[in-house]
C-alpha cells in the first residue's frame, strides 16, 4: 500500500489542489494528514490561495482515503464540515516492523515524546520544516514539512511511503531525501 503524508495545509486551496494532484499522480492509496487543515492560525500569515471552503470540498472528495490527526488550528466545527475524522490527537500505525506514532506535533514532539521503543517513529508536522533525525533511545523523528507555509527555507512538500522506502518530495514531485525503513536500528 502506498501512503502520502502531508501536514499544515492551513486553508490554502491553491496548494491543497497541488497536493491532491500529486496524490493522484503518485497513485497513492491513502493520504495521512498531520493536522492544521483549514485555518492559518494567529502566528501565520494567510497562505496564498486561502479558501477554507474550497479545501473542505477538495478533501471531502477523497474522504474514504484520508486519515487525519488534529492540529493546533483544528476546532470542533471542523468535524461538522469534514467527512472524515479530524479530532484524534494521534494515531498508531504499523509500517512493517516499525510502530509509528503520528500526531501534529504541538503536544507530542522531540522534547515531549510519547513512550517509544528503539526503532519506533514519531511522525509529526507543526514545525513546517521537513526532518529525519535519530533520537536518543533509538527512535526516529520524521516530519514532512508544510504544504502551504514552509519555514526555514524549506520547500512546500510531502512524504511518500511505499514498502520500506520513505521519500520526501517537493510539491512539484521532485524527491530530495529518503529513508530506508529496513535500515533503522531496533
């Protein structure tokens, strides 16, 4: 099964449209969204193409294929308009031998991680900066970056997981980093 992982859409219909076009072109089976779907939040400028109602329509169009965790910009009302669950603080996934704790990153993050075993993965967005970093204790921190408001000079992007390979790509679909999950310790 092929997964696309993305975070921090922040209501940009322009970049959500580009992400969903990449989703189709990638031939991904599932889209895992790591929160902050509709609103830009008080610390961010409005992203280009800000149109939350259009983002709602686009995401509802693929609702059966979407998994999502709640970001710090999600509100109860978002669940009333989105046709897939958006209010879970985290979800647990198994990628082969790896347990993945997927969350937004505002509650659980590298400075405040959940209980993780060696080889486990903490997957979150929130920082708007792509990341791939081993952590003390033998677990890994992974971040796809942001679709609409990248920070620290990073590109708009997402990740794709197929089999044991994880690839970071720009929103234009250009790969720029990867990780072979079978090579992780643990």
